[in-house]
C-alpha cells in the first residue's frame, strides 16, 4: 500500500500544480487540485494500482462524480446576463494533467506514488 503524503505536503503539491497548470493556460483552483489529489490517494489506498495510470484516472473521475464535483468557467469570466455557467464532470484529461504534474512534484520531493 502506498504511503499517503501528509495533508501539508498534499496542500503544497496542490499549490505548485495549480501554478504549473496556470502557466499552461489551465485555470483551476488549488482547492480543486487538492480534492483530486485526495481522491487519488483514496483510490490508491482502495487498491488501485499506482502503475496503472488509466485505472487511476478513471478512479479519480469516479470519486469526483460520486461527490458531485464538477468544473465550469469562473463566474467572473461570464457576461452579467448570460445565465448560469455550464458545468460538466471532471474531464479525464484534466485529471491526467494534475497527476502528471504531481509526478514531477513527488520527484522533486524525493517521493513516489507507490
């Protein structure tokens, strides 16, 4: 079973990942990244193989859907009379980006997922 990082380290990773994604043009809150990382570690502790990236991404997406986590545009970016923003389930591509940056963060910290 993998050793789950401390909450402080997950929070630090979430902030760093958010910065990296921002530089790529992906606007996401650190809170959402931290939530996705929590779902990832829950999935790993539940038996998902850390080396099976497709299964891990799917498990994180399933956790997000089960917890009614959805993504959409920032309300600050919408015109005033445009109605409610459209939201969607967390896309697997976003989870993959988060996990990819987490790989880099864990490598810099001298840790590994599994």
